[in-house]
C-alpha cells in the first residue's frame, strides 16, 4: 500500500477552486475543489477485484489489511494522495442542467503503476463536496454493489469501461426513497473505489463553454490531450491536434456503444455528465441488461415516460451527446467543418463496428453481399429479420445467441430454442417464423464452409453466457444486505469468464424468472442510489 506512487497532474496542472471547505457553491474558472473524504464509522471490506489490484500493484495481503478498508472507505489518506472533487456540468435528459460536479465522488490521486500506466483512484460515496447540491454525498450498498460488479463484468466482457478496485461497507446507514414514492428507509452505506485513466466527462468541457470561460476550456482540452491522448503528441499543429482529438473521442464512443448493443447493456442515464472522454462506460446507476429482446426497454423508472435512453436509442443519443461536446469545444476549435466530420465519423465507425460485431454474433466471417461496408445486403436482411423475430417472440437475447452457436444445420435438434422464450403462447406463434429464419441461416452458413465446431467456438467467444442480469444483481444485494457475501463472490468468479460455460454456473445463466418481471431492482430501477 505504502508503495503506491502518485503523480497528480490534474490538480497540479489545472486551475483549482481557491475556496476550501465542503459548503455547496458555484465554482467558477476552476476544474476542481480540494476536499477530503469524510470518514465513516466502521469500514469493512466487502469485495475487491484482484485484477484491478494487480494493475495497481496491490495483492491479497494488501486487500485484507485494516489499512486497505480504511483508505478505500475514505478514513485515511496515503502519502501522495491529494483528494479533490471535479467541477463539471451536463445535459440531463436533453436539457442543460448547469453545474453538477462530483457530488459524492472524490478522487484520491493518480497512481503510476509498474508499467508506467496512469490510474486515477476515485471513491464514490465518500461524503459531501461543494458539488453535492441538496444531497448527502453518500451511496447505498445496493447501488455500490451494482457499480462494482458491473464495471468488472464489463471489463471481462471486453467492453470499454471504468474499473472498480473495492467495495467497502461504511457501517453507517443512508436514507433513500428508492421508488420516489414517499417511503424513505435507512439502507446500509458503502463506498466503491473506481479506477480509470481519467474520469473527465463531456460535461467537464461543457461547463466552461456555458460560462464563456474560454481560457480554462482551452487549458482543459490541451491538458486532456497531453495526459490522456498521448498518441496525438506527434501532431505538432495544435489546432489540428484538437480536431484529431475530437475525432478520436467520436471513434471511441462509437466503439463503446457498439459493444453495449452486442452484449445487451442499457446504460440508463446517458446524460453528458455521464459520458467519459475516453469512451469508457462510466457511472453505473439505473443500468440494466436486456433479458427479452426489446429495443424500447429502459430500466430507469425516471425515464419511463419518454424512454429517451432506451436500449435501441443509445447509438443516437451518443451522437447527440457528441454534438453537445462539439458545441462546447467550438470556441477553441473554431472549425465547424472539422467538427462535423468528427460527428460523421462517429456514425461511420458505429455502423461499421455494429455490422462487424453482429456478423460475429451470427458466426459469419465471409461477405456474400460484396457490400460489407454498406447497408441493405442479404446479411442485413437476415439480421433485421432476426431482430424482429427476437422482439416479437419475446426471446431472451443472451440465451438465443448461445443456442444459435449450438444449432447444427446438418442435425435437427428439436426444442433447441424452447427455453429461450418467456411466454409459451409467443413460442407457439413464432415457431413457423423461427423455423423459416433458421433455414435461411443454415443456407447462409453453407456458403461459409466453416466446420460446425469451429463456428460454434467462434460464436461463443462474442456471445456471453453470463451477464450481470438485473434479477441476479438483486439476489446478490439481498444476500449482501444480510451480511452474506458468498453470492457476490461466487458470481464475480463466474463473471471473470463470461464466455466459458462453468461447472455449477447454471444459476447465473438462467433467464429472468417470472417473479422478477416487474420487481423493483430487477426490471425497474430509479436514480435513487
Ligand atoms: P448521476 O445521475 O448519478 O450521474 O448524478 C448526477 C449528479 O448528481 C452528479 O453531479 C452527482 O455527483 C450528483 N449526485 C448524485 N447522487 C448524489 C448524492 N447522494 N450526494 C451528492 N451528490 C449526488
Ligand atoms: Mg454521474
């Protein structure tokens, strides 16, 4: 622990808030406010990620030490840590919301690991900051467990994401009205230590643009490029470098969202303050996983009416968010055409990446259309019809693709897809269409000439068997709230290898049971966390 080496460029190179203290305030012409985590009553380690520990040079003995729980609850600072809360703004549900900032997140510092990589350590739920507005700066166990678990699961799934080192119980209670229905109750509190090269968001730039604070805006852009986009250092013209940087943000965002669509992840709150400048999935709140394939589904009850952030809308929302970022950086870039090219690049990269990943999901390697780059080919139709079928048949997305990998055109396997359906009537109604689709698919596979076993293996490498389904997360939370961490530990182990079938892993692979269909925490989540 003592060996952690810090190099805190964010606070050393960017302008900070001259005022100190936790009191809530507007912060002008500053990227951060220095603030220490507020100690909690009884820190206790609930879970940790050995992979993230390894990134930082921390092992099992470190993680089990008293000091670890204290440091990652916010009760103790290590030499070299310089805590701060970042100032940012954001568009929330389509509207400019003004100053937001780290209301309950506190960065401890930037670690440089043995490989020379930079990893920022940030506590979430560490107490009030100048950006806490009306809230308490704390987080409940249920939402902290969800963030800890899902960010690690996403990493193992191959989706760009922030990471999580630890989940520490605070021994304190936090009062939340989970469904916003006038029934607040005390819940156990927790702190997650998130880890990423940077937590800078689109909203970090928007705040300065909105206030006309152009010199800070320029400073932050150039800082971000210099620290977090070192591959752009070769571009010596600063104006061009900023253009390249925006393009790179667009490209990475496109890749991230294409992966969300591949694995069935719904972020739930794609506000611009929740969009990482590194193209990482960030701020796990009322997110959810697609069970039955429904592009209109959103887990977030706060968004139940408009469904702005529903599954199928995510690619378009990311584009809208990039457009806000383009507006924000315009005063420094001053090149409309270049920014528009970046936005167009987003669409191109998204389309290409999405098509590539969907073909992989289907186990298709060769192009029959001769138009791999364009839309409207035979494979596009095959995929489009499949999506319609999955939706109308109310089929489980994850299970369907695993069964499809096992589907052998040469050997009819009756009932292969039976348990993929949520509803017997829908299964009956879809049977004919599924059969016809499988025939087309089988014919298409013939053109591939790939051995069944090889295709199956390839498909299972991109179609996960284990994803952090909402009802499973709720079961892990229910157990953890009674002090039983075994469910979380076992599940975390399974999620380390989401593409590989594991002995006694069935309980983590099943489709959503009926009781969970409309249960809070399983298919309905609020922002209350
Ligand atoms: P989110 O929707 O979780 O991304 O949060 C939006 C804003 O509200 C961010 O500025 C958060 O820091 C802030 N926020 C959310 N929950 C709390 C809380 N319990 N205490 C203080 N600030 C919070
Ligand atoms: Mg947020």
